C-alpha cells in the first residue's frame, strides 16, 4: 500500500511539474521554456517514429503470412494429390463430392457448403468474382478461361481443377507482392527507412508449388525463362506477361540472379 502511494505521489509530482514549468518559465527563466518545448517536441517525434515502425511491422507480418500460407498450403495440396493422383485426370465436376471436398478444403469453404452442390456452385462463383476483383481482370488467357469456368460463363475442362490450384497460388502471391511493395517503400523512407530495414527486413518470394514447378520445367525451366527475361529486361509488357503466367514477382526474382 505504501509503495502504491509513493507511485501515485511521484506521478502527481510529474503532472504538477508539467503544468507548472510552462507557466513559470516565462517569468523566471525563458530558456527553460525553450528546453521544455524542445523536450515535448522530441517526445512527440519519438512517439510518431515508433508508431510508423509498428505499422511497418504489421505490413511485414502480412507479407510473411501470405508467403507462409502459400508454402504450407502448397505442401498440403501436394500431399493430397500424391495420395489421389486421379483427381487431376478430370474433367472437373461440381457434382462429384470428392472434387467439391478438394476445392472446399483448398478454399476454406464451410462443410455444409461442400455437401450441397448448389451452395458449392454459388460459393465457387463468388470466389471467381473475388479473383476478378483482385486481379482487376488482368489475367493470362489460361487464367481468364479458368475464371470463366468457375463463374459459369464457360464449361469445365479436364484441366479446370489443376488451373484453379495454380490460380489460387497466384492470388496469394499477389497479396504477398502488395504487402512487400509497401515494405519496400518503407525501407526507402528518409526518416524511418534504416530502422525499418534493420528491424523489419524484406520477405523473399514464396517457392513455387510442385504443380506449378512441374509445368515451369516442362516449358524450359529457369534457363528458358532467363533467356526470355534477359532479352526483354527493358520491356515492361513482356515482364508483366511473364508474371501473369507464373505469378507476381517471378520475373524480378529471376532477373535478380543475372547481372545487367
């Protein structure tokens, strides 16, 4: 109890000082007033600085979460496909419970939605519209067909399930890129940049899923990709097209391995 009273008295004393110093300094010692104002300004700057760093930490956490989601979920999907390779043979059908369960697990749909074909169709269509908003309609031709299929504009094909898996990965990769861009801007900030770089460093691009990597290798792999990217290093449209096909940030990541 005594200690608590001491703390309260000390706090009251500090408050009194804060109130009295500005009032007295004009009459007794003008320079004391200047010191007080400087201290108050410094304290305000420190609070703002800490607030900005905390915001940057939140941005980095979101980038890390997107990266972890992609890599962890990709491993889970890979194990599921390894256990049941027939899933990818197609054609996809929302009438097949096994197909609905796979998509439902991947997109975190409620169990009752997965059990009901009509509810599943509605949920899948909503996901397609969400993708359209996220990408602002800026898809590769293959992904545009996939969105058309899951929104009911076109019919499903034998590759629909595989393409939905890839598109989901690209969607999360887009989230990672958006947060990483904010982080990079923070790193370049003239005020908090150096601290941001030290305490909240960059977040590396997520690894490709097994499914995406297999297609990537079939189309020539890193050697073919680098040949294309090096040739088109100064062609923004070509780089954007590459990212539409393989995911946001892939072109930049691969080009970073090759000196200019």
